[in-house]
């Protein structure tokens, strides 16, 4: 038997995105949107069935996000959205997702350690639940009507509650709602059973994170209660992204009939753990052996040996993806421009589906029955292992020669800061920005025109140069101390570098959903990384020519370069990160040589790719901070290294920031009222800090008194000699008018405090 947890929703040409955005604009009717959606579901199921998948998932389709769909399924509609939902279910749904003039949307955050974002359920002590199985039942019926074996997929009660957040201003534990939510799940399961579901899948990925004893007890009682229902479908509880650990025996002992378990990446540890769980013997075991979140060809012999072990532990073993295929693009074959040598190493959703079917044939019919597939797989794996792309001797030799001194600056922070002060002569509370200035329509149009051949490189450069001059003129006039060029030449902070580094490839059609109708095409880090030529020096030097004040060099750090790419899986991430760091180190040195006195290396994703399990975090942070130092330690004492990170909860990586040894760190802080400054102050953080005083997530302009009061708070924790004044993050998503006013107020506030 074969199955998958879910499939990409967008369609081969992002038809869903176009239909939904058309609906928002009023050019596509609700009926036409529904029609497109139904058509896409049908063709996805047909594709899966034609490929040989025995049981297709249903209910994984979404107009926006499947966590939001679960909130609707459970009737967990926040009070502020109820009127919109009652007026029109579809418009109300989009109001929850995107907000309207009158009401704010639900908060959005990252789905575990992936780059998919979900809408956070907003629950309070007064939340009432009420089953609305319409969507789930309808989609199940559609699949059954095609004559397919189908299994509805829903988010399970424990994960749903653990992902939820108390409504603003309420101190309350969402998991306490479990007794109230279980009867609603029971009703939904009943509805699905009545509609013909033999099995229902409940996703519980939250159980792969460290869970308290109380949370595990709640899991026991939840599945005890759902398992005890009469006249229900059989239950398959799915987990993915990491090992189940203590939750494995809890689920195995529960009365559910099946478990879907991830055996890839860090979750491979489930294989050993399962041997200690005899209850698995009589359950349906859906084995996630094909990685659902990377883009690499499966190592079929390795998967077959995992499956052989599992066949010894359970009577009913099925082959599946490790998680929903939502996280990978649809079809490698669509990317006809890819180097054929590289494309044979890749597997997107369609290729992964074929691998699943092949593996299942291999365990029923024996390896002889898949001899041809195994031969193709062997040849592709061998080509990848031996390719010049994945084995650049110069890069390998250089990484092997890295010494501890390479990732340590020669001078102490005290010596450095004295030398830098002498060189830069900055005032107290220096003002700066995080890097990007508004990406105007003009810039975007110029980029599109260049791609389409409507303008040539020289004309494009003219637009970029003019923008840089304008950005600098504004900053000088506003009175900022350390200037930036504004990043107008960058489409994206990772892609811009990936396009210039050897070892990365770009896809034309490799779209994956980031959130709602936003799809991204992450670059694919396939091979050994090197930098053929300097990447940022030209525009930096152009910018510095326009002004006497220091212009910051601006780079994306190695951890972030990996976090927002599809990264090769044939060597440890730390090794790949070291290669990227060495390429960036050369860029840092070249910037210094060109005259840059301040260089910023952004690591906004350091917190994001923190491993899900506490036990794995120290090792990750150790290499994650080491590669930052490797990137930045090639410069003189009087060259000032900045870093930037943006997220609110910061406690987890306070020590990591210290390990990075940057001279100055700008951090998101405006929304949390400088809490970061407090935490850093208490921890005795010894270097420069710029806790953000301007929340760039909203068009709101902070007034001078507001910035003054935030800076006073900052000064309570950080001495004036080390406090910087800057926004929370880059300004690329903002408009010029609000940016102008906000930065002027920010400078005015710094001056006011200096005068005190
Ligand atoms: N330098 C980048 C910018 O200003 C940083 C972006 C980020 O932190 N996400 O756009
Ligand atoms: Zn940021």
C-alpha cells in the first residue's frame, strides 16, 4: 500500500494563486474560483492515482492555509471575524486570513522549522467550538466519486491547541480547552464516517517537540477518548519533522489503529525507538521514507533497508512521504532549463510519488521487480557523488584547512571598539538603518523589463544608480550617521547571492507555498560553494562615492543562505555552511579593501532553523555561530562588523549572539518595547546593540516622543556608549512617505537624548 500526506495545491502553473487573487480583485467570481479549485483537486488526485498511489489524501487542499481551515472546521472563529463569516463564508475566511479595513487578520507564523506560514488559532477561555465538516465532507465525496480510496487529513486536537495562542491580553493555556474540543472532533469523525471515510488521518507534528508530562497525559486522554468512540472511522495519527521520543509509546499504547511516522532527517531516530514499542506490531504503520521537504532523489537501497527493518516490527507496513508534499515544488520535468546532470539528482512532488510506488513494489515483489528503477537510481546517485559540481577540490581543501584562528578576530572587542571609534568618530547613540529602502514599483518594473529584454543592463544599472543616489541624499539630509545603499539591486536577500555563487542553481518553476497566495522559488544549493567574483563591492563603492559618511557593506549570513534555500543532503549542513562562510568571508575582505569601515552580515534566520528538539540545539548553535565568525573574522580591528536579526522571542539565542562576537547587533524590539535590551542588559552583553525603535511591519509612523521613551528604556539596560538607534528591520516593504517621516523622527529622538 502507498499514500502521501498531502500534495502541492497550486497547480502546474499556479492556477490557484491566479484564481484567488482574481477573486480578491473582483475579476473572478466565487463560482469560478470554486470551479478552479475543484478542477485542481481532481487533477491532483488523478495524478496520484495514475502514478500508483493507493489511497489519496483529502481535505489537505486549501484556499489559504490548512490550519485556518481547521479553525473553521472547529468553529473557532474569533469574535471580531464572526460578522464577516456570517455574512459570507468565503469572504469571512479571507478576512480571517488577510484582515479587512475594519478588522485585523489572525497572526501568521512559521510552521515548525519549515518556510510555510500558518494562521495562528486565537483561543480564549470563552471560545466555543462547533463542528462545521462541510469542506472536509465535500472533498472526501469528490474523491470517492472518482472511484478512489480516500483518507481525510485533519490537524489533530493536541497540535491544534498547542499551536494556538491566547487572544491578545489573556493569560490562559489553550490546551485547557481539550475537554471542550474533543466532542467536536468526535462529531467531525462521525460526519466523515457517515460520508464514507474508512480511515481519517490526524496530524500531530507538535508531538515531535519536547513535551511536558502534562502534555503527554493530555495526548493519552485525547486519543483514549477518540479511540473509544463507537461507529467512528479508523484513526491514523501522523507525525513528522523529527523523532517522536516520549510521545511514541504514548501513541502506540493508544487505541488508534495506525501511526504515520517520519524516518527521514532527524526523525530517522524513530527507527531505533520503534523497536522498543511492541504495540506497533498490530497497527497500520505508514512509513515516511521519502523526504517530503527536501528536493533530493531518494536513496532507494537505503529506504528499502529501513522498510525491511519495519517489516520485522509491524504486520502492516505502507510506504509514504515523510510529510505533506506541500513543501516541495510539483515537477522537476517542468524545469527544462536545468542542467540535465543536476536535474537527475532532484525529486519534486511527482518524482517523490513515483519513488514511493517503486519502493512499495520493491517490498512486495522483491528487488528484482524494480531492477530497472534501482539501476537508474544507482546511476543518478553515483553521478551526484562523483560530480565536479559536488566535489570542487579547491573548496574542499580550503574548508579542510580552516583553523580555529580563522573564526576568531585577532583583537578583543575592547581594542576593536576603540580602534573603530577612532576611525569612525560617531556620536553617542549613532543612528543607522538595517539595509533596504522601499522597493518601489519603478524598481520592480525595471527588473521585470530587464528580464523581458525591454531594457538592457546599462539602462537597468542607470535606474539602480539613480535610486542609490536618492537613498543616500535622503539619509544625509535626515542626518543619519551610518548610511546604507538601500539594496535596490536585490530581488531577494538570498537569491541575489545564490545567483552569483557557484554551487547554487535556480529553478524556473520550482514554486512552493510560503503563505496564502505567496509562492517562492528557493534557490537549490546543489554543490560545493565558491565565489567567482565579488558580489556587492561595485554598488557599495558606487554608494560610498556619493558621501563622506560611512556606508555599510551589506551581506546575507551563511545560516540564512541555507535556511531559505533547498540545501544538499549529502553532507552535514555545518559543512555546507562553512563553504558558504568562506565565500562570504572573501566578500567581507574585499569590501574592507575597497574602503568599507562598517560591514553588516544579516542572520535573521538563525532562530528560525533552531532544531525542534532542545537536545539538538547546542550543536546547531555552535556551528551556526562559528560560521558567522568565519565569515567576519578576516578583517582588521578598526573595521566594524554588524549583524541583524529579527524576531521577538529572543531568549533562546541570547548566548548565541554573544558567540557571534559582532561589534554591533541590530535587533527587532519595537513591538516588545525593548524587551531585548532588558534581556541583553541583564545577561551582561558586552557589545554594541541597536534594539529596533521603529516597527516596520506597519505603515504607522512613530513620533519623536515615542522613540525618545523607547530609547530611555534602552538606556536603562545598555550604556549610552554602546546603544545604537535603528528600525526593527529593512524598509523594503514600506512606502517612502512613512519611511521619510519615521527616520526623521528617529534622528530627532537620538539628538534630543544626546543633548540631555
Ligand atoms: N538587510 C536586510 C534588509 O534590510 C535584512 C532583512 C531581514 O532581516 N529579513 O532588507
Ligand atoms: Zn530583519
